[in-house]
C-alpha cells in the first residue's frame, strides 16, 4: 500500500526530549502548572506592581488631568492596554542573556532620566515617559523580545493616558481651532450659506456668531480617536496594510468629524433663529454626535478595505515535493 506523508515540519528539541512540530510550538499556551511559565509571570507581575508603586504620585497627578474633557479617556486606557495584552498573549520562552542586559539598560536609562533630569528640573513629560520606558525595560528583562512582540504594544499604548505637554497642547489647540473654523466656513459657503470667518468666529447673518472655542477645536476627538485607532489595529485580524491605512486615517477622520459637527450646528442654528435654549441643546448634542460621525466614517473605511483586501485561503495548494513526500522535514505516517 502506498505510504501517506505528513507535511508537519519538525523542530529539534533539547537532548533527551522528543521532537516537536512547529505547530505545537506556536500553539503552546501559558499554564500555571508549568514552572517555566509560572515563575516569569509572577516575576513580571511583582516588578510591574513595584514600578506602579514607585510612580504612584505621578499617576495620581495624571488622574487629575482625566477630570478634564480633553483627557477623560485616560481612565479607560489602562484597561484597554490590559485587553490588548490579553488578546495577544502567548507563552513565555527562554530568554538569551543579551536580551536581559538590553532590558536592564533600558530600565536604568529610564530611571536615570527620571531621577537626574525630570525630578531635578520638574519636567513632568519626561517623568511620565520614563514610566513607560521602565515598564518596557522590565518586560524585556523578564521575557525578552518574544514577550515584547506581543506585550510591548500594550505597554507603549499607555502613552495615551498621559496629557500632552502644555506647549504641544496649546500649539495644537490653536492650530485645530483655526483649521476647524476655516474649513467649516468653506463648507457652509459651498452649500450656499452666507458665512464668513473672523479669526476663530464664524459669522452667519441672522443668527449669533459661532465661536470655535478650545472645547470645539476637536482636540478631544483627535486624542480619543487616535488612541482608539491604535487599539483597533491590535485587536482586528487584518493585513498590515489595512492596519496602516487605519492608523494614517485617524487624524483626517477626527478632523472631518469635527468640521461636520460645526457645520451641522451652524445649519441647525440657522433653522431655529433666536431660540437660545434650543441652540444650547443643539450645541451640546452635536458634541456627542461627533463621535458617531467619526465611527461611521471608520466603519465605512473598514467596509471598503474589506472589499479591497481578500484574505488568502490556506490548504488548497501544496508544492509537488510535499505531496510526494520528498520535501524537507516530512515524516511518513501510516
């Protein structure tokens, strides 16, 4: 009877251990019963908790910024980071000594930046970034690059829970205000509304002026949508080019959503002239509606990408040498 051949490649194991297939290695899962998995997990948890304790004052000060509308998403960022880590989780592997030394070096540099510069000169942004750098170094120290590959994105994602440096924040706010006011005026003029702009104020005859204040600049939408887009690329199972498009489109979508909100507000004000109560209600409602506009655009983008990118189906074709059993790394099975 003709022999059948298995196409599962074999991976050399340690002396005295049976051969393991590549699929078995890739599908290895974490288990508390395995000391090789349990010990590094406990060490990582303990070191992470110690780092959080060391930065507790910094984190408490950061949480004060979360009371502002601009950074209200900060509360959910740590939970989203844990979600990313959970979805991408893999088993621990052995770590070369060189990778541990690199992790220790990153940890030392992060702490040096905090102690020698951030603390001495009261530079809050450096202090906050050193927290992320310290966690990154700890993860590399405990689990090597293998751990960084699946847990590193969650660590870096923690950057979104910190407020922007004040200088960067004010520069962005001013730029976004001008851009939102100018673009909204152009859109209103394009659809036939006699609008004109005076700085950050949009004048429309017959109604009170629309002032694009800091709260209407779209900064909050921009920060939330960027964080959400980054998290999405780690959750969705799409080709890398689809994920890149999602990342690059986060800023334009946030700007389009804010411009749409300002334009819609102006049109509704024009439809209900002189009613201040209704105008206040419209202004507040439009602010909440902006997120739905952004999510709708993102959903449409995902639908388009889903039709442009067709995933390859595996298992239909195989090289001739694998079918005949002459390929490398195949073993006969009966």
